C-alpha cells in the first residue's frame, strides 16, 4: 500500500501494558475500517497507523507498535486508554 491507496482493514488495538483491548473493528459487525493513506481523514486515527500501514499487502497481517506520543498522549482516551499509554494494533488488510 502506498499514499493515496484506499485500504479496508480489520484491527484490534490493545494496551501494551496488559493487552486489554481498547478498540476493534470487530465491534461494528465485522465491517473493515476504510482508510485512505495520505489523506486528511488519517487525522481521525492514531498517528502510528499511517506509517504502520505503508507497504502492507492484501491478506497481510501486521502488528504495529504505537507509543503514547503517536497514540493518545498525555490525555489518553477515557475511559479506555489511560494517559501516557503505549498501544499496539494488529491489522489485517482485507482489500486494497
């Protein structure tokens, strides 16, 4: 995948500290999340997503580390993500 590509990914986001699930595409009826690399819409996702998804191929599964500074930072994302929390995301590219 390169900038400008439209991706449809399933994902599971977990806290790095205890592996508690904080977000997942599977909660929405198993509909993959639509992501357009390099677009303004990427601002709706943690900053680690864009570099983490570059180069992914259809059918590939990938784990991306997401330090707090590229996730939700000092504010966190209450009530699921505490302040200064490192995350990781497991991605599966369903379509490109």
